[in-house]
C-alpha cells in the first residue's frame, strides 16, 4: 500500500519550488541526493511524452533542469519547473508528463543507493551511462 502524501518529520514535502538555483549545476544535485541516500541519473523526454502508472519499491526524487513536467502522485498533480524537486514515496502510483512544448531534461533518483541498482526504472530508454556517481 502506498504511503500517504502527508508530510512527516522523516519525509520531505512532495514539492520544493526552486530547490536548486539557476544556472543549474548537475553536480550539486547529484551530491545533494547522494548525501540524502539517493542515486542520480538523467532522463530526456520529447514534448508530450508521458509515463503513466509507475510504482517503485523505493522513494524517488525528480528535479527538472530544462522544460516542465507534470507529476501526478496518487491523484495529486504537481507542476515542476527548472530547479524544483519532487518527492515520490515508495509504493505511490505516479505518472510523469512532459508538458513543455520542447524537450524536457530531468534528474531522477531512487532512495537507498545501496539498492538503487535493483530499483524499478522507466522502460528500456534508460541509459545507465548517464548516471552520476561519486
């Protein structure tokens, strides 16, 4: 069963606006997430691309660095713009849509880096060579 979207002291809010400053520093995001126990990889989606109905066995973070995304988590919609960070709890059904008229580039990461390699990932378009490691 999915965790609720209620914020608790041990869980970040579902959306932090402008968490990362522009100009965007990808190494800063990767380092921040590593310090919080998350992996960090890049994903690129063409305008209109949608990933619907995903479930993962770990918490997930998403940050947009070019374009805009709409994320729906257990029926709640969030709009992410450059520098925003979204938190998706483990087991929460979610969908991600590129609502920009252009290509959107975004980071995603899974909690518990030790087990990040076994976390669910988007379909075959994921490119492991794009992961940031320290």
